[in-house]
């Protein structure tokens, strides 16, 4: 992989984004999230509990705590009340992406290469729109999936362009859980170390 491809895969802009009302909400909340050190994963409205607005987010290092969710809720709730993008009563839910997370950035696919993913495309790719398999390879233009249950006549691998994707999620497996726990522990350790380094030292008069 050359440096240009590597830079493209490290890009933190989302390639899977919302439409309609969800897109309007994303445009309101995303700049606020970024100013607070978070990145938007997904906005989704549903008829759950009458009307639920789910905002899925994470810190730039991939972590997200209950305290982070509470902080974002306190900040975003009054903003959304003023902007009123839904126009009716709703329940606001701030959440982390979870282990079986949506993959919405090229960097997400790079971070979780080797794991099983479930993909839907907006157009036909290899005569279908739904795929399940392991992220084998990727470059700046797309990903190569190794099918985990190829049927007769299917090629064992399929290449899916990024611009064909409509939805992608990790599939929960024991390997994914182990890897996610290991990464979370390492990232929290790095954050604590960084916090200690930035703490002011006591100075004696």
C-alpha cells in the first residue's frame, strides 16, 4: 500500500452518511461533537417509544463512556430543542457504537480488517446487494471480502467499492469481543497516561 492510499484510509470523514431528516440533524450536531473532541458515527430516528432520536458517537480514540454520553446529552438536548429538526416530541438517546459497530469511515474498515462484516450496497455488486464475510484487503477505493459461506457458483472473494456501500456493520464474534476489549483497555490506558502528563504539578512558594 503506497502512502497516498494509507493517507486516504486514515481519513476520518464519513463515507456512509444520513439522508432526509437524519441528515439535517447530523448537520446540527456534528460540528458540536467535533468541538468537544468526539466524532459522529450515526444519526437515526425511529418509531421506538413513539419517536426516538439515536445519536451514536465516540471519542477520536474510539472510546466512549457513560459519563461521555451524559455530557453529550446535556449539551445536545437544549441545542436540538432550539433547532427543533423533528417538530414533535421525541426521546433522545446518546450511545456508543458498541462492539458490533457500524463502519462509516474508511479508517473503520482499516481498523477492523480481518473481522467479519455484514454489508449492504446501494447497487448490484456481483449480482447481489447483501454480503457477509471477512475484511481481507482494502485500498482507497474499496474492500475485498472473503465470503464466510459462499454458495455454489460464488467466487470466494468479492470486491466492493466504497461508493457502492449503503450500510456496513461488524458481526459479533468471540474474536471481535476479545479484540475490542484489548483495544479499549489499551486506549483507556493511553488516555490516563496523557491526562497524568498534562496535570499541573504542585509548586511550592
